[in-house]
C-alpha cells in the first residue's frame, strides 16, 4: 500500500569529480528508471573532458540540472575564511568559464559541504541563486571546516548576510542565496555517513532517516529531501548503484516529487516571497512526541551509533569527544 507523506521535494544530487562518462551513465540509467531528474554538481578541475560534459548537456535537455562544485584550496586545513576574497572570485570565475558554454549555472555546492559566510555575496555577484553546501548538525572539523549547527533539516531557507547558519526572518538582512540543505539523520551523532548517501549509509538506515524526516515533522507546505552521491563512489562502494535503485523505488512508493535543486529552489522562493505568513510553517522542524515516533527516533540513533562504531571506531570515538 502506497503511503503518502505529503508534498515532498526529493532532489537527487551527484558531485561529479571525474571525467569517466560510464559513472554518470550508470547513475542516470537508474534515475531515469524511476523518473528522477538529477542535479549534477560538476567540479571542473576534475571533470573537464568534452565527451563527459556533452553527456551532461544532453541530460539537461531531458530535465536535469548542472551546477558548479568546487573544493576550495586548503579549506580542509586552513579554513575557508582564511582565503582572500579575490582568490575565491578567481576560482569561481575560472570554473564558471569552463562550463559556461554548455550550462546556465544557478546552483552551487562547496566540496565536502565546506562553505562560509564570506562566499555568499560572492556567489550572488557571480549569478548563483541556490547553494547546497550544508547539512543539519554537520561538524566534521577533523577533516573539513564546517561547523554548521543551526541548520533547518527539512527546509530551504535564507541565511542572513552576516551569518551563514542563522535563519533570516528580515528580508532586508537576508542573503539572496537560498540554502537547500543536504539530508542527514535526525537526531544524529556528527558523522558524514549519517547522510542519505547510497553505498555509504546502509539502505535500512537510509529508509529510517527518510521516515524520520517525514513521519515526525509537523505539517509544512513543502517537505525537502536531498540525496548526495559522488560519481566515483560506485567503484569504492560496490552497493551504491544497487542501493540507489532500491531507495528511489522506496521513495517513489511514498509519494515524493523528484526535482532538481534549481526547480525546488524556485518553488521554495515563490512560497517564501509571495506568502510571508507561511514562513514559520516552511521552517518548522519540530516533531510530534508520540510513542511510536519516539521509538523510531531512538532506534535510528542506536543503529547509526552501532554502524559508525563498527565502520570506524577510532573516528567514532574522536567525534564523540567533539560533541
């Protein structure tokens, strides 16, 4: 029996970090099977072969989107805010120039979901409208500098101009960039694998995270789910394609609406700008406290903890002490 969670935008996103067309064709084949359009975040420094870019351009004609993806130099070591603005601008412009002849770039993602407040106005100046570089309670400071603690897990939102992770209720102070967060476990320890990433997060846990987001949320005009993959992950994680196929089928059977980051963003912007009275509903992520929902939440937390400890006990212990 089909169980409908309501109006839910589901964005399948892929960070394209190589020029192997076979990888993206494999992902596209599965997504096409489930009528799911894809947002391909292309990293030009690693993906710049004409054959691969032409393949992606053909996907765009079928309804997909291509956005820009950059791993900021030394961001994992020196923190992004130590980069001079002119270097950020130069990196953006060089990357845009490599893709501009084929794509109209409106969406952006920082490598490792690494992003800082200083980049928002620069993205705006370069013509971007949407960013998908944050995730709820993501703090992988041992690897990437992020520290995004005040993210709304099931909502698109505008950050204010002076702080990346604070919701802007005042239009005069907000950035014009709309944030589309990557989905992650709620509640969750601070681990990368608690995202919805096929082949990395086990399929049963992905399904638990999915239901956690939508069974326990209060009514919203829209729900939001953002899946993240990497083009190369199918070689390092053999279950990636199989899990993607099963998870998209599971999502299809629960009444989601597959969309791209740009399409989803325009929909959220329209509601935000035209219906200010709905903003609190859009940003609501409070959960009902019924027994069934609480049990599922605790089950998810236990499973995530066990999986993380089994996968990488040293990293798990270090992360616990950083909470």
